[in-house]
């Protein structure tokens, strides 16, 4: 019992250190339990991220950390989880934006009802959404976005030490609303070339249908629009993805602004 009591403050601090990475994983699709193969793998990753923070958190935390009573430990844990959710929200914006882009493309393409299960989120999404989500997930790791996220998590402990109160203000709400609006803007901007091409196809097929009424243009509309949408995305992909690369590299700056 003596040995357990001696280790209990360190175990409490480690559990609190895991709350921020855990909050990030709740919202970020690429490190969710479904993406990693189960809750055990997700919790192990949260433990690996939190382990290097433990000495710094112990030294920088307010006096008395690690010796919480149950109510104080619960309140501090919820505060740390909320901080992790904020970080996860900032990091998940590109993934939600690319899902919006895929849904817009499939809606204009006429295949919005043909949805399948996205393994990263467990929800039903359109075909283009899951394709673009897998693409942006691969680019997130290849381009160093995950390293930027880890650096942002670690730096957040210097800005907001373990046990420090999480202040909420009107500026914080305005910042989060602006990020939400940016998500829609990124999605529409990515999908705009393909949407413009498909609308031109609809207009052209409408004119053809006026001269050749027996031609079933609706039968050939979806294949033609799908082909041209893929071509438009292929031609604009490099330019469209620059916004997402910039977003990955700016995760640390955005989190400093948030806190």
C-alpha cells in the first residue's frame, strides 16, 4: 500500500497528461479508435504522447498537482480534455473541409444518395468524400502534419500548464467561429473547379436535349460529369491542396492564438 501511495501522484499526473492527446483523438479522424484498429491502440498512442510530458508537467504544474481529491481531479481532467478538444478541432478542420468538398461534388454529380461507410469516422459519406478523406489523411502524415500536431500539443503545455484554468472569452468564441467558417470555405474552394465543369456539362446537355429530344441525356450525364470532374480535380489538385498544406504547417500557430 505504501508503494502504491508513493506512485499515486505520478499516476494521477500521467492520467491528466493523457487527457489532451485523448481529446485530440476524439475529433481528429486519422487517430480515432476506428482508424487505429480499436480503443486499446488509441489509448496506447495517447500514453506514448503523454509520457514525455510527465516530467515537464510535474515541474511546471501548480503546487499540489498529483494530490487531488476526487472532485478536483475530475474538474482538472475535464479542463485538460476540453483543451485537447480545442486542439483536435483546429487539427480536424482540413479533414472536415475535404469531406464537405466530396459531398458537394457528389451532390452536383447526382450520386449523393450512393453513400458508404467511412472507416475513419463510422458514418456514411459519399464516394468522393471517402476518396478525398483517404488522400488528405495520407498527405497529413507524409507532409509532416502529424509532427506539427505533436509539436503543438507539447508547446500547449508551456502556454497552458497542467492544472491551469482554461479561460473562455468572446475572442475564443469568435476564433472558433472563424475556423468553422474557414472549413466551409476550404471545402467549397476545393470543389469549385469540378462543380463549375459539371454545371457546364449540365448546361450543354440541356441544349442538346432541346435539339435531340429522343436522346436520353440523363443516362449519359452522370458518366460524363464523373469523368470531367475527375479531370478537373486532377488538373487543380496541386493548387487546391496548397491551402491544406499551409493549414497543416500552421497548426502550432493557430493553437497559440487559441490559448
